């Protein structure tokens, strides 16, 4: 079976790998990903900042997909790699935006390959594979790295060729660095602002966009809006608050796509504003929030807070609602629905009954049941607060699942 580890113009590996090798190496991928991340950050500290910044998830996905795509090709020739390729091009774009040459990225790719080869040798010894198979793996792996480099180079060249001017490129770099984690020093940012002819505002508002964005979007933005539209999670930085005039201009430019507006924050908290805006779009995708062309985070602050850490909220819910755990699901749901309305409205049994469409006596019966099971949790201020937060979070999730 001919190998398909890289395009014909890049050459072919010496020998094909047996498909069974994919089954041996695939369980190693999670640990290998962590090891590569650690080694790359140690050798190239600049990537530590990127891996903790606003594009960390996209970068992690790119590395994961690159590793998985290699194993997939061993298992199945001609496996589609479109999603991986776009993330690799994004890697190249980021290098261009931040002013690095491709040597740093190429070095990181090759370091990752050496780490993977080290892991493959260990797997080979454990499964008594022949030296020929391990040699074929090494040849295929480094051929694959050449493919990764070539695709990333496409994104790098694309940015260079599209840059309308040096100022435009500096502004793109400035946006990346404003969103860096941890934030850069004030003097560094101010120096870049001067180069970009962009006065640094005391406050900024970040906007998360749905991808892909219309081709004409950037042309419709105000001159002082910073934009990064060529990444998987495109975004904008608007100086200052989103005034009515700013909002009108933005809505015109965004015609054809949807977006979420983060909170207005000091410029050194820009990454938080963008994170909240992206979370709002995620909650729309999950059905928690209704979709709209332009959604404001400030309209959904409590929802953002309650659903900011779902696993943690699940732990709080399990702890606070433990006395109801042994009840049948339908009965527990009815009691929780009654308790939610009761604690959130402080209404009478008659009023709660009207809201739920049940008789007031039924409400009283349920509340007595809850009191018997939850006891001091209903009167203790801390437990009562936790209960109200949990019930609200469960209600939001349950509404999305209907």
C-alpha cells in the first residue's frame, strides 16, 4: 500500500507503516500531547504566552488534530485533513502577526516530532516491534512535519501578502499583544501604539464574531477598531464603550454574521472581555440564550456567572441537593421546580401555585416535604444562597434541553 503521509511534491517516506501501528500509538496521544506542550514551552518560552492567551483553545485543537491526523493516515490512507490544515494556516498567520520568522514554528514542529519519535521507540520496545517499523515511523513522521511546515507557510505568506501597509500589520500585532496573558508592560504597549498611530484608550470593549465573517466586514469598521478576522474565533477591539453611534456602525458592518459584545473594561483586562463574549456565543449554541445578531454580555451577567464552571456547579448541586438524591426523578423535579419559584420570588403558596399551575395546597405539601428533607439548608443564609444559585443554574440548563 503506497504511503500518503505527505503530498507527492514533498517526497515519499521510505516504507509504508502497517495499519496496526495506529492502534498501538493512538492510546499514547493524550500523554504525548502534554509532553510536547511541556517541551515546546521549555524550549520556546514565547509559546507559553500563546498557550495561555485568548487563542489557547484553537492552538490546542491544532496540535491535537495534527497528532490525530498522522495516526489516522496510518490507519486509513487518504484521510481528509481539511480542518487540520486550516488550523495549521492559522499557526502561520499568528507567527506573521507577531513579527516572528517561521524558524521558531518550524523548530517547535521538529521538537514535537522528536518527542513523538522518543515515545514511538518506547512503544516499539514494549510491543517488540522490529527496527524496520520504527525506522519507517521516523521517516513518515519527519515527512509529515515537512507537510505541516508547508501548510503553515501558506498562512504566513497569506498574511504578508495581504498586509495593506506596515501600520496595518503593527495594529494586528498590537491587538494580539493587548490580549496576551499575562498582559505586556505599559511601556511596550505604548511603543506599539505609537508605531500603529493608535492612541491607547483607558477602556476597551471586545466583540466576539461568528466564523466565517463576510469579506466586506473589515472595510465597514471605524478606523480605530482593531480586528483579527483570520483566526477560528475572529474578534474586534472597540476603543471605549459601545456608544449608540458605535453600535449602529458595528451592526451595519456585521450584516450577515452574528456577534457578542463583551463588557467595557480597562485595556489590561481586554482578554476577560473577549472570554465573556465568546462564552455568550457558546451559550447560544447550547440553547441557553436566544440567538440575535448582536448580543450584549451585560444583559446576561448572572447567567454567565452561574454557568461559568459547569462541573463545579454540578458539584455544588450534588452537595446541596443530596437529601433529595434517593427520590424518583419526576418527583424530585417537581419539588425542585417548586423550591426554585419559592426561594426566588418569596411568594405565597397561592402565588407560587399560580405560577406553576398547581393548587396552593399542593405547593404547601411540597414545601413541607422540602422542609423535612432539607431542614436547616432552607434557613441557613449560606446554604439558602447556594440553593438559589444551583436551582437557577439547573433551570437554565433544563430550559436549553427542552
